[in-house]
C-alpha cells in the first residue's frame, strides 16, 4: 500500500492562530505580559486552580527559574530520574548542583518513589519528579518524603497539561511546576514556550523579579512602586505576545484537543491489547486514580534489537516511530554532573525497549488506522503460534 510519510508528531493547529497573531500585531503591543499573556494567565489560574502562573519562553526557562528561586548553591544535590530530557538536569547544574539519579518504575517509566529516600543526604535540596507521557508520579509519597526532610519538590510537568493525580492537575502539587509548549507537546505557543507554576506563596514576588531581569518592573506596572530598579539576580524569562496569541486559541480548544488525543491513544490501546496479551509487546500503564492526556503512545518490545527492527520496518512503510532519552547518567555531561544512586535496574533496560507511535491532534482517522494496521501486521508475524 502506498502512503504519504506519516510523521511521529506535528504541531497542534486549531485554525485561529493567524487571526490571533494578527490581533496581537494590530494591538501594537508585542513584548511580554500584554493582553494575550494576561488571557493565558487567567485561563491557567482558573483551570489549574493554582496560586500563580507565569508564561515563560520554554519549560527549560521555567525550570531554570525554579533553580534560582530555591537558591541552589554549588554542591547542593537534586534528585531526579535519569530517564528524562536534558533540561530537567541542566537547569540545576547551571546553578552548581550535583544531580542524583534514581531508578524508574517499569510500569510508568516515572521515578520510583520508594527509592528516593535512600538517595537523600545532608546536601539534598530538592526532588524533581518528571511526569513521563503525562502520567503522574506517585506524588503523595514524594510530598510526604519532601515534608519530612524539608526538601523542595519541583514538578517537571512538561508533558502533563490536562492530566491529573487524584483529581489534582499536574504541576500544582509540588512547591513549583513547569510545563512545556514546545511544538511536540499537546499545546504549543508557536514552536517554543512554557509555563511556570508557583504553588508556594513565598515565591510569588521573587519569581516575578527573576523573570523581569532582576527588576521590580512588575510591581511598577501594578503601581506598587513609583520607579523600577535592579533588585536581585534575574534574567529574561518573558515570551512575546505572538507566542501567547498562538497559545490562547489552543487553550480555548483545550478540551477538544485533549479528547482527540485520548481517542487516538485509546484506539491504539484497544487495537494492540490482544498482542500484549500474547506477550509480543507491553502497553503503557495508567494507575487507578490518575487521568492522562494522551500525550504519548508507546509500546515496549523485547529488547533494543527488536526495537531497531521494528523502527526500520515502520520506516520502510513510511511511518516514523521514535524513541528518545538516552538515560542522562550514561551521557557525557550526565556522568560529569551527576551520579546514579544504587543500581540501574530498569532505567537503561526499559528505555531501550520503548518506542513511540505517531500521535498528534491533526492526525486523520485514515492515517491512524493505517499505522495500526502496519504495526499489527508486523507484530502478528512475531507471534509464536
Ligand atoms: C519537552 C520537555 C522539556 C523541555 O521543554 P522545552 O519547552 O522545550 O524547554 C523538559 N522536560 C521534559 C520532561 C520534556 O518532555
């Protein structure tokens, strides 16, 4: 069968992006914190039911703000999984932290909450759970440990917009949270973008200062002070109104986008269930009491070899299947700036088996059927009958 190349991800487009960007241009206000940014902030504070949010140029930027806010000093230790994107670690390494990697759970690919406590030392300052594939980490346990050892919890919820943990939106459970609106995520602000979530009130004022190049400009705008000046360290963590305009139409369609992604996800799941029962593949686990956002559909094959063959077969059939995240502890920088605590039982083994299938908002029904057919045909030939 002939088909067009099916990509593994495509940026979400709702149709109103151009109109809103044009409105932003006509308004004559393009730098940070203009009308579209305010609308986005309002939407998030309502839907996430949280204290304070700030749009940022990326999730990376939001994580960097978190590291500055909790005052990471050289030598401090930060606990996180090794199976994550480089930014999760980089943000803290930039402030001089040493990263302590903890093994993951094979079912959700998230940090194993039961291994965190043994990684804590007198230098530990924070725990950074990453909600992989938009599926929550076991936050009750993590928050309980953090409370007991007086540590900060910063949620890397880059993939987790619209997902919940026991009814609570991801990103709103720890002291601070970070979302990504990169074009590969469920919602995008035109390619790059992010959101910083401040749940702990003590950080609100300082977070605004850090984001405004270390000045109290936001207080000046609100009329609290009559001139603005340099008051602390900071950087430029404001996205432009063009980015906010792009994002706003996606937020207006947030439910619709989420529903469509979940439909695609559920279709993969039900069509591949039989093959998972036959032991040819493993499917993702969504623990009870969690809702997810269909950010990613992955399957796990027997090993790295089986995965390479699968990806090649898919490529020959014009379907891009992808894997990602070489575990950070096995990278050049990861071994310099971090260490793996205890044994790597699952991180390397499970990450080498995992492959992601195409899933994006604008994916057509016929394309998703075609991908499923190609996957099923291939996997059927692997069944021992
Ligand atoms: C995408 C992603 C990031 C980085 O997001 P940017 O907005 O590109 O900076 C960080 N952490 C995780 C887990 C991600 O998936």
